[in-house]
């Protein structure tokens, strides 16, 4: 356990319920716009949408499965840049253009044969409240809508698109081991090839 890292989260006092849940998570689900991106809509000169993703999140989304935490994405949007990024990261469980996130969540639980208590969900807007009350640990970026800030278990230090997934990965892994040990895998040349 990386107690030095965890000490910066008041929600994670030693022995509380969250500290008992985080080490046993088997799945982390992420929203995209406002979580993995800053929520802005960017268009090029031809009217094509461009999305900005944080490269640090890419490391996190590839590292979590290496330590036994699968990754999924449930997003209300669908675009070529989004599909490209998810493909590049090798994320297998992605629900694009999903407006019924609760149904997608239920399908994912059935597919992966998981219990909701084994799941973390990261969202930033009211549509994410379809799922957040159903899961083990809910998290949101610090610039999430006020209703999510009121209902999430952990308010992250990062804003949407600024490394939210990396912070989530660090939280989960820090409850299991020292972060330096967790990142040994990411230092290997073959890590970037996956």
C-alpha cells in the first residue's frame, strides 16, 4: 500500500469502507467527454470533430488490466477520433452512443460476471447518475456537475481531460502496492507495444 499517496485523500481514512473496497475492484468504467477529455468540442476547418486525450490516461488505461483491473468505457458520444483512441489503447469493452448507461452497465456486469461492488465508475455529468448509485466506488473529476460532486464517493484532484484516468489508476493501485512497484510494468519496452 502506498500510504503517502493515499494520505492526500480525506475520503480514504484508514479502515473506512472505501479503503476496504478499492483493493478488490475488478473493473473501472469511464465516461469520455468531461472525464477522458476536457469536454470541449473542437472542429477542424472541414467541420470534422477533433478530441483531445491526455497521454497520461493512456498509460493508466493500459496499466490497470496488467494488475487485474479491467477497463470499460460507456459514452453517450460516438466519433472516429474516439474509436481510434479506444482501439489504440486496446479497450475491449466500449459502449458508444449510449444514452441508457444503466442498461449498458447491466449488460457489462452480465458479460463479465461481476458484482456491482467490484466496480468503480468515473463520470462527470448527470447522465452518469444512471450508473453511479449502482456500483462499489464512484469517482468524478473536480469540475464535474454539482450533483455528481454531491453523490460521488471520491472527488478527484484532476479536472476532466487533465489526467483523470491516471489519478483513478493511481488510487486503485496505491491501495494494493507501492506505486513505484505498480509502474515497473510501464517502464518495460514491451508495455508501449501493447
